[in-house]
């Protein structure tokens, strides 16, 4: 490993709505933030087509274009944005140590983690082919585009049940594809699904292929895992609701996480269990998972970091 060591006041890891918003606020507070974008600059929204529910864009905007706007605004105030990924961290002492691309060591007075979460996919080539053209991993984001149409959703947990009932309010018919002969969701959520007239639950079934005309989804082919029988369901939309994986592997052993790996923060703040380390966006939010809530929590993280540094500076002055 290179002995090249750089010290920064505020290091931001990740570059989605949370990271960029944290950068805007940190830069305006003169914290001179340095951001490492990760391997997917702009985060999940760069994989999204139309974004219609972010305030300030009355005509809607494409996800990648919106993240480019965020980046430009962060740079305008002086954020040092760098392409690269954080390969390891050491939060055992102050300042915090972070290794970038396995070669460069950075020490930081404050660290804001905005590494996000990655949607789990089924792994079908057709799923990626039609991602953004009928295939989605977020019913709340994209359900509106399928108003009055037939859609399918795959998943059996609380998130899938909640998204199915959300879609049922907008869509003519919702097919819910469940792999086993029962749900994993809570009884209350199952009750809600089974009492929604336009949701049809298809048990013991798996998605074999998403069918389309080269431009949009036209059907989904499912197979009954008991009989082997195949059925094509004519749908315009296909929603994957089998969970998300938070991008937190490098923080294991340092930061408190829940059972699925989401970072725990002190309620009402972005503070983690380690002094001077803050978390914002989907990496600490398995509930809302929206661009606008991620941006809001990025603001919180920058303000928390600024106040933390101001308090530390005050302590030093008092000692002197």
C-alpha cells in the first residue's frame, strides 16, 4: 500500500441524492468536502428513466439528468468530487482512516456515509433488458406510469405486500407471484392483500422470463414449481419486490447495523455509534427509500457534521 496520506475535514462516501445534498451543505459551510463517488456515480437514480415525484421538476426529469444537476450544484460550491471507491475503513481512533481504491489513505475529521442500497433482482437477462421500460424495483416511484393497466409483482414479504396494495389503487389488475404456498409477510399485510379484489395471488410460482416487443414489457412467463406448468400473464409492468441489500460490507465490525445490514443511526439524527461518522440516504433507511428523503437525510448529515466540528473546536479553545 502506498504511503500517500491526505487529510480532509469532511469525507463523503457515495454520490446519490444523499451524498450530493450532504456535499452541497458541507461545502456551503466551508467544510471543504471531498467526495468519492463509488463505482456508480449518481447511485440508483442513474438506472431510472422518468422521475416525476421529485419537487422542483414540474415536467419530470430523467434520473441520470437529475443526478447530473445534483453533481453540478455540489461542484459549484467547491466540493472535490473524485471517481473511486472506498475499499476499507478504520474507525478505531480520530481522525478516521479510509483507504480508497486499495492504495490511497485518507484521514478525515468527519465521514458521511451515503453508499445507498442495491435492489435485489431475479437475475434474468430480460429483466435488465426491460429495466425502465416496464420493469421496476420501486412501485411508489413508477406505479403511476401503469395507471389503469395490468401489472405483476414478485415477492412475498411485507414490502411486496405493501407495494402490491399500492399498485392495486392505480392498476386494473395486479398479479402477485409468490414462490411458496404462503407469504412471508405479516398477517396484517397478508389480510390486506387477500382483501383487495383486483390482486390475484399466484402461489408456488416463479418468473421464468419477461416478454416484450423490444421496446416495452408485454407479458411475464411464470412456471409452477410443483407441476412445471408454464403460463404467460399479459402485463405492461413487472415489479421486483424481493428486497434491497445495503452497501455496508466495508463497515461491518465498525458500525452498528440491523439484521439485514442497514446502518443504525440515533433516531432524529444521522449519527452512528462512532463519533464523527454519520449516515444518510438508503444505507440507513429501509422504509422510505425515496430520492427526496435521501436528500433530506444528506442535509441532516452535513449539519450534524458541521455542528460536531464546531463543538470540537469549541472544546479545544476552552482547553487553551
